[in-house]
C-alpha cells in the first residue's frame, strides 16, 4: 500500500469524525437557539397578553354593543348593561378578551392561548397535563414552565406563566374567595414552531452540502500536497536507489527545499557513496581472504604431495643408479627408462595440479567434463584418502560450461572437509547427474554430522569447529562463493552420528553462456 493511500486512509476518518462532530454540535446548537428564541417570543407574547388583561381589568372591563343572538357572560354579576337610550352592551372581562384574542391568533396560525386553573370557575378552563404540571410547580415558587410537544400539525412550544390576584381582579373574583396576591391560575400559550423546524432542516441541508464540499476540497488539497511535497520527492530518492550504483558520479536530481526530505536525500547520496566504497573494500578483502584460504589449502596439500613426489623420485634414483653402474646393459636400459619417464610424468601432473590449484586468475568459463574433474581432484587428494573408502556414481556424461579450477577447488574443499570430519577414516560417496537445467554433484560422508544449531553457520567466513591450526574456517565459505558466482547453489543436510550430505547445483548454461565461451567473470 502506497504512502499516499495510507495517509489518506488514516487522515480520512479523522476529517469525517471532525466534520461529523461539527455537524452534530451545530445542529444541536441550532435546535437550542430555536428553542431559546421561541421561549423569548412566548415570554414577550405572554407579557403583552397580561398587559392587555390588566388594561381591561383597570377599566372595569370593556363594553361591546350587543348583537342579535349574543348572550352575556354567565359568570359575571352584570354580564349585560343598558344605557338611557335603551342600547344593550355586553361586558367583556379579561377572561373573555383573552379567549377572543386567542381565537383571532389561532385563526391566523400565529398561536393560541388561554387562562387555566386547578379550580376553574369556567369548566372550559380545566388544565391539560402540561398545564397541570405547570400549576403545581407555580405553587412551589416556579415562575414559568416550557416544553416542546409534537402534534399532527407539527412541533409546538408550550409556555405557561402564573396569574396572581391584583387589586382590579378583586372586583370580580373577591366573591370567589380570592385574596390579593393569591395564585388564581396560569396563562398558557401554545406557539407553533414548524417554521423554525423548516428553517433548521434547510440550514442543516445547507450545512451538510457545505461540509461535503469542504471534505472534498480538503481531500483534494491533501492529495495534492502529499503528492507534491512528499510522494514525488520520495520517488526521486527511490529513483536514485534504483539506479545505484550506475548513477555514481552523475548529476542526480534530488528533492529541493530545506526540509527533512531534502536532508534525507543528501544523506542517501552520501550513504550510497559510502556503501559503494565499503562494498569495493569488502570485495577486495574477500578476494584476499579467498586467496589466503586457497594458499592454506595448498599448503595442506603440499605436505601430502611432497610424499607423493618423493616415492617416484626414490624409484627414479634407484633406476638411474643401476643404469650408471651398468651403462652397457641394454635390457636394464629398456626396462628402467620407461619407469623414469612414467615417474617424471607423475611428478609433472602433480606439480601442474598444484600450480593450477593455486592460481589467482578470475573465473574463466569453458566447456569441461565434471566427472573428469572429480577424478583429477581425487588423484590430487590420494594421499589423504588412503584410509577412506571412496565410492563413485558418476553419470554426468556430458560437458557443461563451468570454471574448471574453481569447480575443482570446490570439490577438493568439500572432500577435505569430509575427510577431516571422519578423522581420515570412513567412507565418502560421490554422485553426479543432471536434469534439464541443472547439473549436480552430491557428496555423502559417514562423519559425526553437524549439530542443528550451527548448520546455518558453516558457510560463514572464519566459522570452524576444528581445533586451532587445523583449519581457517574459509573452505566452505570459498566454495559457497564460487558456486554462487557460477550461478548455482549449494545445500547441506546432516544427521548427528550418521553423516552429512553436500549437494552442489550448477546451471548447465551459466548466465546464458554457450559452450566454448572463455569470458572472464570476476567477483
């Protein structure tokens, strides 16, 4: 997953949660604001109604010309009065004015209101649940009560405030047992707030639209900034690594600006140069170590080869001495001269093998027979294998492209390692073969085996289980390196008390080279 995707996946939920919380908080704030505004409106309207009622009470009511069919207020002592001209008037008290104003307000869809009491004179003024709870709370000292209710026509605000007995009120209510300052009921208002809900819904939709647009803009901006300031600049550093080390010494475009990525790019370039120099020094040191190991192996071989050379030399000296003593003995000359020639050829072969084994040339691939190389290596190691039974199953009867001397050194190193593991007594089985792509050489010994805790370390340079002076710990490391350079692999399986098995796999056509290709390959 790319860095851009990870960043967006990480920052995306944070943005969504942040905007979501903002939307919810804004919506709740808007709801609270609507509720607060509706309460203020209800409070102001209640004050206007109370002032209207007070005006009516202060003027002993209002008198309206009585129309045909109208009846007076049966709850008043004088609901109807007649003047000297015979005109009848209906008396309107504060309660009647409140009812008629409420009817007009309700018809206009503005609001409705009424007077209510726990013990009403007019049964029509019996309280509903909200009003009853409000009246109970007013008796405990509460000065107003509010609530939001859902109705078929939409939400409404319920508001109620207490009505206390004033001096003008006693003219009508003193006969009902009220005294000055008594709580005689409450003014109850019902105000529709559907208009506010519609406004809130419209505002919420607008807020959501703005929020979605803002999130998209933030995402696009983030993608652009991440691409411009991070991804593209990191890609420049990646491109430098992909071209390493071919871009050493060339002008390289790296991130600009004086920030962390710029300094990272500079440090990467410096690291590349240090890494290249370190690899170069390491390769040189490795080649020196490999050559040192080869010389050490050559020294171990020389000790035995000296004995192998000494035997034919002793026989040749006896032949020459006999020929010197009897120079005219034709039969002796014909017998000893071929023996001397055979001994010289034997010495020449051994010395040539030692010289080839100790050469320092780079890998040179050419066509060779692996089975023949194994026979040559066994001839070179004959002195070390006198007490070891060697069994051969050589079936690789076709030439392959390989480095003759490198492969011979691999064979010698593995056989020497097996001989030392068996204390120069036991059995070694060598098997060769091939499939369509790989040739293999398999070495099995009857040594003590390799413990599981160190089997992964046997190809490490300088790792050895031998006593001091018996090995450098580089034999298998050199073999591993040569096999790797030839494009092959080397595997090992071992069982304590049974022995070990090394298998060397070599491509039949190394790195696509055809036969008789003498191209040099260096480490």
